[in-house]
C-alpha cells in the first residue's frame, strides 16, 4: 500500500507520542543494524534519532524494519 | 502494483481476523529475522506485534516477507 | 513501473491459473529463502501459499524474487 | 522515479527485442542469484524466463539487478 | 508513505543546511557500506557526496539507511 | 519521494553528461557488486552500461546504490 503520512494513523501517532514523551527506543534496520536513542522528529521520509550526546541521526523510513521501546 | 489498504482485500481482512481472535503469529522479515506475538493493530504503514509481556513492536510493512500462524 | 493488479496482465493471469489448477509451486524470496506449496489466493499486496498440511503463509509481493513450478 | 511500462522506453523496447529474437540472457537478481534463459514475455510486474527445458520462471522486476546477454 | 521532495520538510531542510555549511557527514547505506564526505547537492532521486579530493559520488536515496555528522 | 525522470534534475542531467562525454564510471549495486563501463543510455527504469567490448548491461535503477567516476 502507498505509505501515508497521515497523523490520524496509529503508526504516525504512536511515533508522535514517543517524541513528546522523549521515550528511549530501539530502531532495527533492514540491514540488521540496531540504533538506539530518542526520536526528535519525523516527517514523510525520515525519523531523526538523538543519541545520549544529543547527536542526531537521520534515518530513512525505507531502511527501518521495526521500532520498540528500549529494553533495560 | 501499488499497495492498497483496502479492508475488502484478503490480505487486510485476514490480518484483521488475526487481530480480533488474538492469534499468535510469526512474522518473517526480509532480513531473515523472525518475530513472534499477537497482532495488536495494522495501518497502511505498519503492523504492531505484542510479545508475551504485552510489549509492542511496530513493524514496517516493507520489512515483512511473510506471516503465518505460530508453529507449536 | 508502478505495479498493477490488472487481471489482464500475464503475471496476474498466470498466478490465477496456478490457483485454479492447484499447481505446486516454489516461491523464491529476495532473502534467498524458498517456500513451496499451492497458491490459495492473490491480491494487490500478497500471495497466500498453502503447505501440505493446508497451513497458510501470507507472502508479501515485495518479498518475492521469482515463482516457478515445483521441481520433482 | 515512478517506473513506467511504456513501450517507447529503451528498457522496455530492448527487452521486447530480446523476446522476439529469442536471445539467451542472464538475469542477475538483487540477492546475487543468477538466472539464465530466454525471455518469454514481460509486463508491468514481471519478466518470464524459459530455461532450456522450456520451463517458465516468473521473475518480479523489483528483484532484478541487471540483464545482459548470456556469456559463451 | 510516498516520499516527498518538499523543501519545508525537516529531512530536506536539514540536508540543505548541511550543504550550505559544508558539514562533513557519514552516509550509511542499506548494504552496510559507509560513505563519508560533504554533500554537494540533493534532488528527488539522489544526494551527491564530495570526498576529500572533491570527487563526486552520486548516491541514490533508496540506498541510504541513515546520515549523521562525521565522528571525529 | 516519488522518483522523477525530469531532465532538469541534477541526478538526470549529470548522467546525461556522462553519456555524452563517454566517461568511464563505476556503478555500485545495493548487493555490493561493482559494475564498470560507460553509460550508453538512461530511462525511467534503467541505465545501460557498455563494457570494454561494447557489450551492454541493462541495470535497474532500484538496484543502484551509487555512481562515481572510475578510479585509475
């Protein structure tokens, strides 16, 4: 299905909540690589992740396999 | 073909049934990784899987290779 | 090219024939994994494969590399 | 760019010529796998390759990396 | 979601800033390969990276996993 | 973003220049494979590369990671 950036969609809303609450997350990429941090913003193309030093990583959506809360 | 999120399509309807019946499933990803759990919701972009501790994993559709019932 | 689910297209029609005739097929995935079975249905997003125990596997089209008749 | 199935495009026309002249080709897939044969037909979604025993393999376009004439 | 080249989007604007400020970046590709350099331009399809000898590499967006500032 | 075959775009124009000037290039694919040659033509779907024996390889755009001038 054509991907949609519609703020009413659960997938967009839940990321928006993770941004607002500054929740630590894990992003698993299609390549198997795991990124961790807090989501700073999202748009149609990308999510931006901040690491513990507040350094941003701009991750393309097409590269993301899944997202979950950071395990402790 | 342009992917469609049309609730009349078998691929959308059958996932909807799996959600309603809280069926345990296996999601095999394009990367070869296997995720298991119950599907909590689906939208155009993602499926959300709940593990046995009810922790959610938001899985992007483009990352999914196939879905089947959990083998016993 | 934008993929199309047009029943006049050879790629859609030939899968439809495989469904009707319950032909055993091999589906090779982009990941290299090989699935075998009979195709139960197709829609814009997915093909559904039934294994020898009639268990369904819903395979996303974007994950399929190629399809051929099962070798004996 | 949105892929197009426009018979005026070189990529579509040249495959059409390969079909008409029954030229033996190599298809290299994104996964690294190499398929060989003669192209039987093409449509928006797929190319169909016939092996030396005239057995068809339906290859999805998204899985193809490149196509060249079979090396001797 | 359909990717968009809209200069109001954070993902487009932030790359535009990296271009203007000639910031050294790392581009991690879907294949795991890492490219480094300064971004020279972006358009709908590609980003162009200049290495230390000012040699350009045209990188397709679909191949990019993530972008971050070059680590020291 | 929806890829565009617009001859005003830098990514299309620069490939057009490489064709006109018969510049030797390297094409790195998503699979990690490296192809070398001169670009013969481009269209919405593909680039065609000629090797030193003028043999053509039709490369699908979705398979390309990056393009650079051939290193000496």
